[in-house]
């Protein structure tokens, strides 16, 4: 673990609008600090509610050294618990996902109800109080079908995020979807480089031919780099979305989150190699296939695309200073039929290719930053979301280190 004086020193060296000092990306001890300062204090995107649709369905993940199980209880409520037996601490659920009538520790068979209460602990004395040995709960919030968890005793307020993004997402009815495909990549890069790579499309033209068949590179409706054709496209699409009552202007998320609806290239409606639909059965009750994409991001660990025909969620979890797990899930309408309404290869082709390209870019970025020749470099104007992210990260580290505000030096 890096001591707080060292963090304050690194923050003092940091320049706003520049990449971070080297130690933030490559120091093994900084990984432990990131877990403590960021991932144990903030809300994290965990999974989709549709993945635990029935009572007893569960999904597990680990936040640093903290295994967590998320499940649906008998009343239909989504709950999360530390996946650690109250007897001697053994991990209870060892599979990534599954269904259980009750949770049973494999070591000494202590049995827990789906609400976390301990209902059987064999061989314990008569005066043993089971009510004091239930599973320790983890905070849970479900926002439009997305399950967020927080390990902190006193989690941050999610109200502003919930109220801001719900009008964009709710029309797509994520609660009426199912996971058509999922994949997890272990990337050879620090988690912040994975996020930074996602937060800019400066690199897209040179690296993502499949994605740019349909994706508009501009991140804002009034991007000054946008040609007249882009402005005309925005005018046509926003008029259509206004008529449908679908919000599209950027939400005011500050450095915490981003939500905006942007169009695909003219004639394209989905992330496919020909721009055509990826799923014939549209989400919700949509009849219009051309709704662009609601692009959403929330620190520290997820970004999303909400289209007319499918939804894609990306979840980032750090494994070490140079290993990051990126889980991608593709969601379609719950009644869509594989082979009839959608084909897995067509649905996933663009983002499987893009994910692989991004993984390579992040790994190469990480390898270069390890060099003794590395020096933080300036962000381009189009990389404004990197400035937002690194400012937010510096704020989290400053709070952890005991500094009231991050020290920011103006860029030259």
C-alpha cells in the first residue's frame, strides 16, 4: 500500500489536462490503493438484473480481495452479500453464476437463506445465536435494469445519476431483456488506461475500421470539428427523436457520468458491418429502428450503449496494476429468438473486433508508460473526457490521502 504522503506528492506532480504520473499506472502498491480509495468507496456496475431473473439466481464477482455474491431473493428483491461464511470465512459461492435454493458453505455446511440469514449451523452449541451470524450485506441499487453495488458503509448518493440517466434509458426497457452473449477479456493494462482508452475516439480512425462503419466519432452534438454533414445529420435525427419524446442533449453529469444520444452514420441503425439491424425484434415497444445510440458512462467502471435493437454493457474490474478484466454483455428483447430474430456473430462482430483492438492498444500504452522515458503528455481538445476522468480520479485519491482538494497545475 502506498502511504498517504507519497500520494499527496504524486498529486502535487500532476498537471491537469495531462496523463497521470507514472506510479499511478504501474506501481503494484498503487493497485492496492486504488482498490481502497476507489473501488471500496464508490458505486460499481456489477451485472444486469435480467441475469438473476428468478429467486435463487446468483452471480459472483470480486472487488480486489472482496468476493461478493449478488442474488434475487424469494420476494424478487435483488440483494448482495460478502461471499464469506460467518463461521471461519470460507468463500461460499465458488461459481461465476448459478441458481441455489439456499446458500451452503462447502466447508462446514453452514446454511443461509436467500435474505442472508443463517438458518442452520450444525454442531454449534444450544446457546449459539444464529441471528448474529447472517451474511454481511453489500449495498445494492438497481437503475433501469443495471445492478450497482457499493462496499462502503456509507455509500455516495446515487440520486443525481439515477434521475439524470433514467429518461434516456427507461424507454429502452432494459428490464425486458436477456443476455444474448457475454465475454470477458483480461487486458494487460492498468484499469485507468482501459477507461482512458474508452473515453476518447482520437484513436478510432487508425484502429477501429469495423466500429467506424457506423459510429460517428464526434462526442458532442456541437463538436467544432464536425463538418456541415454532421450538423445536418444531427438536425435530422434530433427532430425525429424530439417527435418521439426521446431525450438526446448531454446530461449534466460533471466528472461523474455522461449520458447523451448520438446518431449513427446516415443509413445505419445498429453496430453491424453493414449498418443494418442486429436484431429484428426491437427493444421495448419500439417500431422505429433508427434511434441512434444512448452513450452512457459512469466512473469508475462502466460504459454502455442503448440502441433500438440491443444494449451493450461494459464492466471494468482491476485485477492487478497491469491486469484488468473487461466484461461485455449484449442484451436483446427477452422474446427475441436466436436464429430467427438475431444471429450471435452478426450481433457481436463489431464489438468483439473493437474490444480486441482496444485491449492491444491499452497493453501497448501500459508497456510504454513503464519506460524510464515516460513523461505525462498533454491531452488533445477532443480528449476532454480524459481530463474529466483524471480530475475525478485525482479527487478520489486526494480524499483518501487526506487532502481537501486535488492540487492541479494549469497546463502550459
